[in-house]
C-alpha cells in the first residue's frame, strides 16, 4: 500500500472522500498520469 511519503514529487491531490466528518480516502495523480488512492490509518484500525 502506498504512503504519502512514497508519492512521486509533483503529485497532485485530485479527490478527497469524507464520510461522517472524517477523511476516508485521498486520490492523487502523479506527473505520469497514474492515480493513487491513500486510505489514512487503515492498518491501525485493523490492528485494534
């Protein structure tokens, strides 16, 4: 799973999905046109 630290330089945030006041997904477009979705704190919620 990609992380914000591994996004290529120049990537732009193109979409933010919010549910019940919390960010559940961010979509980024890389300079090459690839779309990458990030799900914040997904692994920490599953571990709990």
